[in-house]
């Protein structure tokens, strides 16, 4: 995602991601047919211009590929929507590349994964 937000061709990056994600899930399903696989979609980062447009497209790819392999998706995107204090970038003085979750954000992510496997 950051490649796109830094100016890379969105179509190319998303296409490469879809191909790679498909190959990964295909390989896992082949090598470990009984393994429980759960993936997540991405949260958006309102502080980064363009993220609100790119992340939903990325998440559609995740949902489509995961569905093809019967893999549940933890809906981290929805879990983060409208909530504050979940990203390091929100802290005063944070660098623009501090896009990872805070401890509270990781807790919300864990809850999204728990909901996906119920």
C-alpha cells in the first residue's frame, strides 16, 4: 500500500499483490490442506492522502482471493473505522511513516481475528 501512496502505479501494484496473494494461499492450501488460515484486510490511515481510496480496493482483492480459498477475513478495516488512538501516527510529533497500530490498535486487531474465526 505504501508503494502506491508514494507514487507507484496502483494498478500494477494491486495486480502484483493479487497474483502473489493467490499463490501464497494456493501453496498453503496444497502443502497444509487442514491448516486453519485466517487473514485480515487493512485499516485505512486518514492522515495519509489517498489511503481512503486505495485501501478499500485492496480490501476487495483480499476478500475475493480469500473467498476463493475458503479463508476467513478478519475485518480490521471496519474495526478501526471512526476510532482514535489506534495508530502511532496519531500521536503528537509522530513521523508520517509511523503507520503501525498502538497497543490498543493491536488489541482491536486481535478482536477482529477472534470474530473471524467464530
